[in-house]
């Protein structure tokens, strides 16, 4: 089977959601004189594996539950398109999430044995995002999952394993990163609202409508842009305001999402939102280190 098919299934455009929080958490550790390269790298590997494992599980369970069909206008899903068999995708999900657990076990050296529980909860949520008797993504909790695990937890624990302590600033930074990460999900659910409704998938967009989802996207952008200002108020250097350079792009994407109708429209806004997340996190990290 071609490697390109598995790369497609891994959904590279979503990977900034795994990279961004680790980058920011590490930058805060560096700012505080606590940077440690090895645990930072392990955090990145764990986050990437969790993201890819979640994507694989999502591909498999959405096919099994009928959410992915010919009416869907989003990017190609490997199982639904017949590119990967359901059995192969199920095994791939198990392998990737097992690797995530094994990689995460190394963090016990820096953070203590209780981090095993954090890893197990992360993997459990990755599976139950679209699987199990009460899938999070099918019941309007997908946004909460992304905000917590790819925002608060990822930033907070990346900092923790390097500094040996938690930081209220790390949680603040996690909220900004998590808000933009959640917007990746908002776009997907905004795009798929009709097919999700038909499949019985009760996302927030299905429950509240596209207008409310658009406002959720806008508020998330505003929250992310408020974080640098809050850092300055807390006494950090003005360099942490660098992410505000992303404000024009944020406004543009809000307007673009509002008028998106076709597959190409949604692919563009998704790709640009992922870039915004990555550049926002990069600029914020630079601002913290300077």
C-alpha cells in the first residue's frame, strides 16, 4: 500500500494542532530558564502520535457509523474512499496509539508515575472522540476535547515536564493555542453539518447552527489575540505581542468562513487556519524567548 495513502489518512493539515502547544510550552520553559530538550522532544512525538492516532480512529469510526459517505464535501477519507480497509485502519490506530503510550512513558522520568494516567486518559479520549457508546465528537464534546488536550494539557504538561512545576501562565497560553486548535474542528463541522445531521452526529454546529459556529470561530480568534495582551499586563516584555501580527489574517479567515460553500472554499480556510495556528504559536514562542 502506498505511503501517500497513509499520509493522506494522517491529515497533515491538522498536525499544527500537535506542534503548536509543545512549541509554546517549551518557549515558556526557556523564558523561565527551565528548557530541557529531551522531554520537549518526547512531548512533541507524543502529541503528534496522539493527533495521528485520533485521525486514524476518526477515519475508521466515521466510516463504520456512516458519517463518511458520497454526500460529504470534505477532504477524502481513506476508509470511505476504499483506499484503506477498515481492518487495516483499525490496526493502524491501535499501533499508533500504542506507540504514543510507549513514547509517553519516557516522560515519567521527568514528571512522575502519575503521568501514566494522563497518557491513558489522552489515549482513551482519542478513541472515544468518534468511537465507543458515547462518542465525544458525536455529542457536541469534540470542541471541549480539542481545547483541553491540544491546548491546556499540551501546553501545561510540556512546561511541567521541563520545569518540574505547573504555571498559571502556561494554562493561559494553552487557552490561546487551544482556541485556535478548536477552530480547525469548527471548520470541519461547519462544512459537514448536513451529512453529520443525517448520520446522527450531534456536533455543536448541528445543535446550534452555522451562525453560532461562525461566532464560535470569531470568539476563538479574539481569545487567542487577547492572550498576548494579558501577558503584557502580567509583566511580560512587549515582544510577546508579536502574535498580534496575525490579526489581519484572523479577520480575513472569519470573513472567508462566512462565505465558504464549496469543497475548495473549506479546504482553503482550513489550510489557512492551520497556518495561522502555527505562525501564531511561532511568534508567541519567539516573543517569550526574546
